[in-house]
């Protein structure tokens, strides 16, 4: 998951990177590794302003999302 997120980050696949990062963060929280989740969300937050359109799929502040 980390490698996929890093690749999407490097090739500037913004929406893909955000979606992978969100899944990565949820899995990290389920494992109890909050620092990994925080890193994934930081990567995602860096890509949100670079999206051409939000399409209702991503909110500007990813930290407000429930982790259910």
C-alpha cells in the first residue's frame, strides 16, 4: 500500500494518490499505527489542492472523515 501511494505521489496522479492514502490510513489505524496513518493523510492533503475538480469525492480537510 505504501509503495502504491508513493508511486502515485511521484507521478502526480493526484486523485489516485488521495484514494490510496485514505485506504492506507484506515488500514494503519486498524493496525494501531497512528504515525503511518498521519503520514498517509499528510500525503493526501498535499494533493487535494492539485485536483482539477473535487467531484464530491474528496473534502478539503481529510482529518474530518470518520474512521469507520
